[in-house]
């Protein structure tokens, strides 16, 4: 089956698409990448989205408009992906949509909301669409995030030791995959802020002229402030047991402003502030995976493009090796889009895409809702659940 995975993460900056041929054979799911593309949100849509996200307020009229406009943005990218990556022969689109709120209370997730009406994707491409993948896991008592856990378990199956997949987006998440150990089953959790506080600090300090700390330049010129870092590390989230999840509802600009006020560091130079929150991301991610018992870390996501962050992460990990996911055939920028393509493939083949140890749910769940394509949709024959994922490099 030729599948397009569509993703926009907690950085809320663009729609990413990755296309793959997927087939299963004797317990192995084979993924042949067909390529990827990305399209930034139109500036007006990006401004509207940023304004409604916590701690900002919104109206139902604005939510309705965002659902439509995000859906159209996803539809445009899906149509391009079918045309440019699949030669017009895609069979399924899988849309994560745009998370605008993930409702948590203490150790529990109570609800989640992703916008981006899938009908626009089905209309633009003619393809059936699997979407809205997170709520079913929450209804079963799970966290609903990170949903890439089962993908990581299949991808890292059989690797020596206890590898950890770490994705650094707006929020950073990790999956630990111990090798066949009933005493230590796989686990997944959000480690805390990835790029969220770095981006918030840069946008504030540059009055919106910059969206991120490009190449980690600001952080590289700054010095970490120990007092502010200690204050940020005292956040109760880091002490919660896995599985756990968080989002921009918690880690945002107002959160950072409060931390500056409470720690008495309001006059901190811009470079020092960015250096401090960059170290926070590195420290919390490294502490989380090391405490979980990781023997190596395979990193992906936008944060891997920040050399200052990656150097800090390597330093915090100490003797635990740090690799880029592409060393195992998975492009660092495309992992989540490919992961959601796989989750949608599992859904249409009648297979659960979660596991209780990964999300805390009472049982595994089939995920998502299905929007029929132009010619309706006929489910493929049920498939046996794969036990591993092999990424095959495309032939020239």
C-alpha cells in the first residue's frame, strides 16, 4: 500500500508529508521511503494559530475557521505529495492534524484536540483519510501521546541493549525499547520542552523577527544562568512517572516570563536566556532517557538541526552514545510523518497501534477515524501484526 503521512508538530510552523510503500511479509513491515516535502503555514494562518494557543484565548468562530484553513493547508500538501512523490498512485492519506490543546491533569490525560478537517484532504486528493488518531487511546485511559511509541518499538526491534528514540520537536518525546525483557517492557513519554521554550524566547527577544535560534547561534554566544536553570528544573512535571505527556499548554512564553520573575532573573541578557532554556531541553531529555536505562539514543526532529542543543545533549548524556536517526535509515526531519503513515496503515488493516506500557491505556486500540475517498473505501484484508519494521533504501 502506498501511504502519505501528514504531520504538523507542536512548533506549529509547517505541514510535513512523507510517502512510503508499505508491505508486510512474515512478521516484518517493510517501509520503502518515496520522499518527503514540507510547506510552511501561510503567515496569516500562522499568526491566527499562535494567537489562539495557550495561554491565549479564542472563540468557536475562530476554531471553526482554523479547522477549515488548517484542513486546506494539509490538503494542498497531500495533493502535492501524491503528485510529486507517488506519481498520483497513493492509496491512503494519514493526517495527524494540528494539536491545539492536549488536556491533562496531573498524571492523567483527559482529552485532546487536533484541527485540520480531513474532508478537505479527501476532496483534494480523492484518497481515503485516516485522522484524529489520539482520542481513542485517551478514551481507553491512555495519555494519547506520544503515539510514535509503537513505531519506535517496531523500528528498534532486536537492537542490542536498550535503545531510546528521542524526537525533539516543540515538545521532546522518547521511547525506550529494551531488548526482549519482560521485566522492563518498552515505555514512551514526553521528556518536556524540546524547542518550545527556545522558540518562545527567541520570538519574544526579537519581537517576532526570528522564529527560532537558527543554528543555535544565540545560545552559543550565551552563558547558562544556574539560578534560572535550577528554578526551571523544579517543575513538577519532570518528577511524574512514565507514561506521561505535556504540551504547549504548559511550556509557553507566559510560563517562561513567570519563571524569570520568580527567579529574579528578569534582566538576563538575551543570549543567556536562550542558552539557559537550550540547556534545560538537553538536561531534561538526557536525564529522562538515562534514568529509564537507555544504552544509546537515536535523535530526530527539528531540534537535531540545532548544533548547540545537540552538543549540550551529548554532554549531558555523557557515556551514552548519541546518534542521528538517519544512521538507521530514518531521515531526522521526516520520522513523525513516516510514523503516522505506519499508524494509519495499521488502522486500515485492523491492527492496534498502541500498547498499554507505551501510553498507560487499559488495552491496545485501533486508532483514528476514516473519511472515505472519492470512490469510497474498501478495507484491505486483515493482516497479521508485524513484530518489526525494516526501512529499505530506495533503489536508484
